[in-house]
């Protein structure tokens, strides 16, 4: 954290905040300190500073991004040494933040329109699905109006996610689903057409890790199916054999 006495005009400083409430995923922005105006401290974006110099001293007008903050707001401003120390502190606390390496990042509670109790229920259903001793277990996940859905299939210890997509109604979902799994490095298990080529069936083999399955399913409903505010998730567990 910087103080007004430590700030040097023309030097680079870092604004640090966090994406998550656990304070484990840092967001860092870089600015140049350009001066003070009464009780405000002024920072300018690096690109415009390098191209045109300090806008407070400029003789021509140019576009730049500015941040004006009060003296009491310097708690999130760091020089390079301070930033390194903060990041080392995060490393020392052993923050293991698992985000899907490719494709859309997923926050389990990013679907604000889904009641948190529903998500807890979903996690329980995933647990029952994975713990099932039946030869064949299916977990159907769908919106309460049946607009969109997907299925999880477990045969012995093999887990697959499957989609049955109407080519007339939901053809726009086909390519995004295929791109999503390709970005995850997951290949197709099956891909075929039925009902006179009106329905396309896609399936992918997945890890049997519960947290991973929750992330995958919620990401699909959020970023591909684009679940609506009025829609909720429902589940049906089917055990056979």
C-alpha cells in the first residue's frame, strides 16, 4: 500500500483488487502517477502516457484513461515491490484456485438467477449420481420449462455428458458445445443423427470428479444455453440394472 509521500510522478503503480470474495483471484491494473489536484491523486493509463506524456502538462488534447482517487483510497495501490509481496503472500497461503484452463471460466455461483439452494441440491444429486452402485445411472439436468437440457450418464466408472439437440429449434447450440469441449481438450464419444436427421446427439467422456462436473454443467447453462432469469434448474436421477 502506498502513501502520498511515496508516490513519484512518472512512476508506474498497480491497482489491485479481487474477483472473488475469498480474495484468491487477483485483478491487477497498471497506471502512471501524474500528479495531484487539491485532495485528489491522479493516475493515467500507461499507453497514453508513453505515446503523449503526462496529460496534466500536455499542450495538446488527447484521449486517455484517468483515475482520480482520494488520499484515503490508496490501500489498493502498490509499487512493484509491494505488488510482489502481496502476490507472494497469496502463494504462501497456498491458494489453489481451479479454473477451467480453456474455454469460459466458471464461477459456481455466477448464475445469480438460480437459487443457491438449487445449486446445493445439484451438488447432492451429483454425489448420488457418482456414488450409485447401479449398472447404469442417468442424471438429467433441465430448466423448469424444459427449454434446454443435458444428461450425465454413468456406466460402471465411466461418465459421459450427452446432448440431444433439435436441429430446427436449437441448432445454434451445436457448434458452441463442440467448440467448448474442443477447447477443454475433450473429444467426442459419439455424434449421430436420429428422427430423420432432425435430432443431433453428442456425447463426451468426462472425469468423474464431482466439482469438475458441477463446473462443466453450470458453465454450459450459463454461457451456451444462456439461462433466463425466469428459469430454474431441475434434476431427475434414474438408476437402472
